[in-house]
C-alpha cells in the first residue's frame, strides 16, 4: 500500500490505518455510496491516497493545497507521468554522480526558486529537494523562496517507481479528480448537500512559541486563520457536509488552554494519541495527543467528559 508521495510536515500516514481512517463516515467504505471527498489541505498526499485505496464509496475527489508546487506535482503524476519520470531519472543520476553534492543541491534550489521551467521539471525538482533537503521538510522564507539546507546525503533514491506508478493509477481511477491551488475556502464550491465529506488538516497551532513553524509557505497560519477555518467549518456543517479536522492539542502543554473547545463548541472533539513526526530534537519526537474534530457521531465507543469526547488510541 502506498502511504504518501512526499515526506511532509504534519503527514498523516502513520495515523490513517488505526486512528483517522476508521473514524471516517461509514458510507465512505460502501461501494454503493456516491461520495465527494475533499482534502482541503492535501500536503504530502497521504490522506487522499488512503481514500483512493480504501474508500470505494468515494466517486469524486477534490485535492486542494495553498502550495502551488504540490498541486503541480499531483497534476504531473496524473497527467504528465512519463515526462515526470524522465526528469526524476535525470536529476537523480546527475546528483549521485556529482563530485560536489552540496553545490548541486544549492544549484537545484536556486533554479527551483528563480526559474519556472516545464511542469514535470518543476515537479521533479520538488521531489529531489524533498529527499535531499534537511529532515525532509518544506519551508519558505518571507519572500516565498524555498530555504531548506542540504542534508549531506551522498547518494539518494528520490522516488519509488512502484509507488509513483500506483499513485498515477489511483489518480486516474476515478471519473472526476479536481486539483485546486488556493485557500481552503475555495473548496466550499465543491460541497453538495448530503454526499460530501471534507477532511481538514491545517498547519497545526503551535504548542509553544518555539515548538515549530505553522506554515510551509510564506503566509503564516495564525490563531485568526484558525478561527476563520472554524467559521468555514460551521458554514459547511449548515450544508449537511460531514466534516473532520485534525489539529494539535494545546492541553499537552497548558491544561487551561481551551482554544479549540471555544471555537468548535457544539462539535465532537476527540483526543487521540499520535507521534510527533518532525522535530529538530530527537527527544521531541515522542507520543503526544492530538485532536480530531467531527460534526457526526463516530462508530467507536467514547466517554462524555466536559462536552469533549475523549478517545485515546494507541498506534
């Protein structure tokens, strides 16, 4: 089973099988259903790939992200696959044979930032930078330029033919796959009455000032943005869409922080265990709790406590 296409901050591949996926609406698994699934913050692709592999009730897919390079990559995997493979093989061979690996990496980074080439070449550069950049993160500075340093890897394999081929097949397995690049609110256009499920995986609210960045583009995703997202969530709830949202649990560090209880009052707030996947310090990669917020009743047994459905699940 293919889990993701890129290593991405906040990626959900380790949580999908045991925690997130089983809490999707039941009709997602029913082949007789006719569901539109919207991945509003697609990131590295783990969620929509899970859906394509495990949810036969989904007949239409909308993939959205603010990062134009991600959407271009998914476009190329779906619609320009052979040229993508040619460019991936070329850049991988050139890097592995280069006597100056750091210089080669920095040259590709500069080309990626300052020169727009073909869609397949840009997509290959994104995958290269993701594999060869430090810790597999994507980060932009205030000017919107990718600024992750070299990882010091001497030899790399930047893609799996098996995984990419399967991703190509999956993205072409539905009659309708829509690729959108923009703000999460753009996805509201695709919400129809009663047969839409939307999953939100926004940049997480930091647990502390220094706990990590909240954005992988030059635009921050601050508390005001979190509130705007909560308002949008409520708008879609009024349209009878089924909704799920992931975010950090501020009570990991401050038991008095009721930020999400306040802005998602009236919805199900589920506490689940997760592992911090990307952190600069090894000791910061342990197990913590996260939140899953839904507007529908789930199939798991829950304990009602202070209007929050507490559900601690091990990986």
